[in-house]
C-alpha cells in the first residue's frame, strides 16, 4: 500500500525527491499511511477541494479491502 501512495504522490509533485511515505500498523490492525511532501507541493497533493486526496484515499481503501485490511491516509504538512 505504501508503494501505491508513493507512486501516485511522486507522479503529482514537482519535487519527487521530497516525498516520503511511512506505513504504520495500528493496535487494532489498521494500517496508517503517512504522506509527507514539500510545502509548495501540498496543493498538488490535496487538489481542488480535496479531490486528489480523496481519490488517493479511495484507491488506498480499495487495495486494503482486497487484502482484508483497513487503511487510512494521513497527509502531514
């Protein structure tokens, strides 16, 4: 799941070397994916009215569902 979010984020931004994705396991079995990018690329990651971020969350949930997991995406500013 980390690779999926990392690929999407690096494809969107102007500074792909600044993109960092960390995957953490929660106590209740959920997967937390944290995305960090350069400050000037945050607009591209989030998108107009959050549409890009919402689409990334939808894809993450679809992949997690196929693996019988629950996942959340946190965009760290």
